[in-house]
C-alpha cells in the first residue's frame, strides 16, 4: 500500500470529520438530542484518530539509530492501535453512557426540530465523500482480494482504519437519523436513546476489530504466501544456492520486509565465490519482492543439524539430542492469524 494513498484518504477523512463535528455540536446545543451528542463525540474521536494516523506516519519516517537499528516503521502500527483505544473509549463507551442517561431521563425534541435531520443528511453526504475517497485509494492496492481479506492482510494500517471508521460513521449517521426521526414522529425520547445505544455498540465492535488487526501487526507478521514463493524462487532460481535450509521473514514496517535465511552452498566453493553468490541472490530477492529491503543470507553446508537449528521447535532430532528442533522445510509459513 502506498503511503501517499493512505495519507490522501486520512486527510480527506480528517477535514470531513472536522466539518461534521462542528455542525453536529450546533445541532446538539439547539435540540439536546443524545444521538446528536453521541455523533458529535464520534466525529471528534474520528478527527483525533486521523490526526494520530498522520502523526504516526510522520514519526515512522525517522532514520534508524543505535537504539532502533531497524528504524521506526512499526510506529505506524502503534498509532493505529491507539486509534482503536480512542474509538472504543471516547466514541463507543461515551455513546453507551449517553444512551443509558437518555433512556432514564427521557424527553423528546421540542425545539429546532428540523435541525438534526438537516445536519445528519449533510453529514451523510460529507461522510459518503470521504468514504468514496478511501474506497478509491484502497482499490488501487487491494488487487483481487475481498474487502475482508484486505482489512485482515494489509500491512499499512491507514487505509483499513479509515475504511472501517468511515463505514462506521455512515452506519452511525443512519442509526442517528432513524432515532431522531422516530423521536420527532412519536415525541418519545426513548427512540433517541435507542439510536444512541446502537451507535455505541457499533463503535465498540469496530474498535475491537481494529484492535485485533493492529495487535497482530504489532506482534510482527511475516510475508504472505505469494511473496514467500517469489522469495524462494529468487533464492533457488540460480546455480548459486543448492537449497534453502530454513528461512524467516518479518515486516519491520508497512513498506519494509526483512528476510533471513540459511542457505546451502556447495562445500567446495571458496569464500570469495560464496560472497559473490550471496550478493547475486540478494539482488534477485529485492527485484522479486521490492519491499524486501533488509536481507540476511547465511551460507552453510546442508545437514540435518543445520536444518534443525533454525526451526525454533522443541522436538528432538533423529539423533536424539534433547532441546534441538526437528528439521524444517524451506519457506514454511502460516497465514496471518489476527486473533
């Protein structure tokens, strides 16, 4: 995912939510509608979240130093996780509290009755524009993946976060419009409370989904199966390497993949020739998978013990040595499990 595409969607969402928040607060002060207050706080939370995403993207561009030798790319994941916390607490829990308060207090909308409906319709139009920008930018990078797969597997967090936030905002606006409309029709503030409660539940669910997805990114995910296949082919696609003894990959940031592999080389080759071969293989890896910017290749002569050393398992080898991993296969991986 390009950083520019994610930034464009975030900026569009930020300006839309700032404008929407102002109009919603005006509507709340005029009508005292709990749905309007919940939606106002929701827009404020979304605006803060987009500011956090922009801040995270900026801080992630800092150069590597002694304390962070692999750079700060994963800081984007940290700020995306903070977004989920803000959405859960400021947006979801506040809306649920306001719904509880309104349910017991009651009271309909007795003044400026046209204001909340007008504001909500304008907000839906603005939010739809923001959502369409996010969808357009996501379509440029998601390829043939479904929307669920895109959200689950995207390594750059900005677009999935904005997509879920904008979708939640649109659904929340519809819920608020329903609650306010029923309150105006019946004169009963219970409908306003129900709409507010539904908004709270919606925001909590979206926050939990975001937290699960970004938690997996924070823990560290490896390359997708398709990229792994290209990396394996790049390593073994020439005469330099006999086989991959074992290999691990890790995303250091959305746009930077680390590849570490122990490779089997012919026993009779000189150190000079091995070094030259490694340089050739590294170039092939970076050409096959451009985000593989950090590559470490360790030459070795294949043996069962060498294969066992990199699997990280706790099984015994065929020789019966305790605490040494069983032999693995080249490129073993699992689909990211964000749960």
